[in-house]
């Protein structure tokens, strides 16, 4: 067993190292000089005849516009978040007390800080990635990965340090009846992180797809423009949206998962006298995340040796290799932590009196390897390297309708293996350690979060790099390299979404288990009318949430199309007017902030209304229904949209033959599918993660109040 000093050093040391490494990588990115590599200009490329400094100046101007748009959106969104934090804190103080409210505010601020850091480095790195692709592929890849790892390492490092600081402060500043009571208060940290994730995912998702769909419908379909043609007024908003949705949104989502799974595991560990009496055993869940930072650093060092980037096919191998290496390295770390932090045997409550240390290691490894499996299954169904997406492309030769039918079927089929993996992980982990095993499975899946976030942030950085190359008029050779980086990023983005959905499911179940302990729910019996009523409503919630977010994208995209079509005659005509990019950015910003309120209210208020108004049995039913329904819908929507997107790219690249490239009927049909799929894969699907997690964490934080507002048999208090 490790002593307290060693445990504290193992918790605090890796995050400090992670922050220092992030700072080093940020400095490395800043050292990239935007000089245009004048000696490397492709002389044969007509667009390269312009003076290098003119091109660099244009690149910098475009990058500044993207940066200003991203930051103005964040400022506007954070203003809404500040109001929410203040109002919800008042509710928390009344129902739960000061400690939970403090933890909630710290969690929310930490999530906001991590999102801001991620956005800053992403919009700083994008133009430098473009510039380095002007030199060679490896240089472009290296700088984009450096930018991505700043987000991955800093987010997890700051999250672990903030949580550890709360634990230490709460031990000294507040008096709690037991460790379990303290960690129930600290669960507010997870609530704060998940609340910000709701706004980041929903608001960011609406922003990015309103701009993307609007740009596609007005530019591609009506005027035949390229994706990032500088004449399209929505193209800058589209590039801003990539950062808003995939950097701030995904970062807040996975930060929320980390905070919630750790809090759930701490609550359950605190309920065991055997674990609560030993500091190293009690801090075991936090140690898993902190040591994951060191594993991430080692992965980055090994990647360049094992998977060097030399040509275009090696880019995708390197990105997937990062996940594989980190998963392999994390496995022995998990075993060692379990061996030296946990007692040989300990009790986790009735039915789990003889839990052995290796049961916990097994639970974590199941989550760890299930995450990797879910990622690769997601890739199989969404990458055009495999048959499912190619089948969709074949059907799009005939019509858009057949492609949409095949895409929907593909999404439903793609649920099978992930659900089996999650089911097996839950079954074995719960059989070994009870709900504590499920919480550890979630932490295992998030054990490689530093690298998952690194390759996720890489995606929008490389996507923006391609957009800047197109808009600034760089040589065709440069755009070919940025397109290569972007194509690999699309595949890893799909893997990241599968990873996030799988971890959200395990986190939600772990939080549900902690809620049943706090609200004193002994059994969830679906024959109970209140449970079944809650179950039906919970299963309906993801559909209502998805419908509202999809309609929001449609409404905002319609406004964007109108604005673009109003500008196009003057842009394309003899006047050659400069596009009003700021107007389109403003449309996306205003629409996303306006439209995110109703879905957010549904998720936040539903468990409170069910629990406080209709009792803990109805709340337990609601959480069960929301979890089971959200998992299937999130996987199918994300994979359907991803498959349609890559089908379009496959056709554009000549996968069906030269007669079916851009301008052909098949390509137009694929654009229709891609446009329909945009809100599915980037707005509604990923945001369902928050439906699962936020409903569960709210119920956990308000668990005692929900129990007080219930009758002795778990029904509503007004039937008492």
C-alpha cells in the first residue's frame, strides 16, 4: 500500500508535468515563422506566381478573422453560462448546501477555462499547419499534433488538479459526517463540468452546422463553388464552427465525463469503510486519471518512432497508432495501481463482501479496451476505406433517396457491436465489484483521454488549415497535403465520437448507481407504475432533444442561406463585392445561443421535475429510459451522418470512377446525404451524451432532496 505522501505526489505530479509539456508545445507552435517558404514555391502552379508575402498576409488575415469569430462566440456563450451558473447556484444552495455549490462553480469555471485554452491553441495552430504543409507533409502533421496535445494534456491536467484541490480543501474547510457525504458534495464538480458541456455541445453544434449547411446549400448547390471558396460569405463562419463544435464542444463533453466518472467512483469508494479508511484506496479513481497523463506523454514520444509520417497513407496510421499505443501502455499501469493502492480484499456492500484488487483492474481494462474496440467499429462503419460507406456511394448513383435509406440502415447496424461491448463490460464489472466496477470501467475508457482529445483537436486544426489554404490561394500541392491531413482527421473524429458516446453510457450508469445509494432506491421495478411512467418519458427525451436541435440547425441554416443568396449577386457580379463574413458569423452566433435554451431546459429540468414532483421511483425510471434510449440514438445518428459525409468524399475523389466526380448526378446526391447528415453527426448525435450524463448527475446531486420529497414507498410526496 502506498503512503499518503507518495499518493499526493502521484496525483499532483503528472498534471504539473502535463501543463509544463503543454506550455513547451505551445512555444514550439509559436516558433513557426510565417515567412512563406519562398524558395519552395511550386513554380508550375499558376496560383503560386503571386508574391509569397502577399499569400502569407492573406493567410494571416483569414486566420485572424476565424480567431476573432471564435472568440466572439465564446464570449457571448460564456455570458449566458455566467447567468446560468449564478441562478443554478442559488437553487443548489437551497437544496444541497454550500459545499456542493462551491464544487459546482469550480467545475463550471474549470470546464470554461479548458474550453478557452483549447480554442486559443486551435485557432493559433491552424494557419501554422497550413504554412508548414507548404514545406512538407510531416511538418504540417507535427505542428497540428503539437496544437492538439496542448488541449489534450492541459484539459486533463487542469481537471485533475482542480478536483484534487477541492478534495483537500473540503477535508479541512467543511465538516462532513463521513467520506461518502464529502464526495456526494464534491459531485457538484461533475455537475458544473457537465452543465458547461451542455451549452458547449448544443450551442457549438448548432453554430457549426448552421454555417456548414448554409454554406453548402448556397455555395455548392447554387453556384458550384468549392467548399472553402473565399467568395462564399459563410465560409469563415464554417471554419469558426469547426473549432466551436469540435474543440470547445468535445473538450467540455469529455471533461464532463472525466469529472462525473471520477466523482461517481469517489462517492462509491467513500461508501466502503475498507476503502475510506485508506488514503491511497480512496484516491484510487483520481490516480487512474493522473497516471493517464504520463501515459499520454510517453505515447507522444513513441508515436514518431513506431508510426513515423512519411507519406499520405501513414498519416491515418499515425493517428490511430496514438490510440493503440496509449491503450497498450495504460494496461500495465492499471494493474500496478490496483495492486499497490487497494487492499487484497475489501467490501463494497451487500453481495460484494469479498472484492479482490484484481477485480478492479479487470473492470478498468474492460472499459479501456472496449473504448478502443468501439472506436475501430465506428471507423469501419464511417470510413470510405471499408464496404459500408462504399455501398452507400453505389446507391447514390441512382438517387439521393436510396443513399439516405442505406445510410439510416448503416447507422442502426452500427449500434450492435458497441452495445454488446458496453453490455459485456457492465455485466462483468458489476458482477465483480458492483456499481464501483461500472464506475471504474468508465474511468478505464477515459484512461487514454489525453490522446483521444489530442487527435480530436487535430481534426478541426487540419480542417481549418485546408480552408485557409483554399481561401488564400495557396499552391495546389499545399491543398493536396492539407486535404490529406483533413481526411485522416475525419476518420479519427468519428472514432472520437464513438469513444465519447461509449464512455458517456458507462458514466451515466455509474452516476445512476451513486444516485440509488444517495436517494435510497433499493430496487427499480418496472412493474411499479411510477417507475414505468418515468421509463417511458426518459426514453422519449432523447427524441425530443434531437428533434429540437435538428430543427434549430434547419432554422439557423435557412437564415444563413438567405443572407448568402442576398450577397452572391454582388459578389459574383461586376461589382465583385467583398463578402460580409462578419454578418454570417453573427447569424450563427445569435441562432446557436437562442436555440440552445429549450433543449438545455429539457435536460436540466426533467430529472428535477420527475424527482421532486413525482418521487424517486419516477426519477429512477426516467434515468433508465434516457440512458438506454440515448445510447442507441447517439451511435446511429453519429455514424449515419459520418457515413454520408465520407460517401461524398469517396465519390469526389473518383472512387466510383471519373464519370461520377464533382458535377455528376451521383455527387449531387451525395451532397444531399451529407447535408442531411450534418446535424445528425455534429449536433444532435454527440449532444445526446449530455442527455445521458447531465440527467444522472443532477439526480445524484439532488439525491437527498429527491428522497425527502418522496413518499415512503418511493412515490410522490403529495400521495403520502
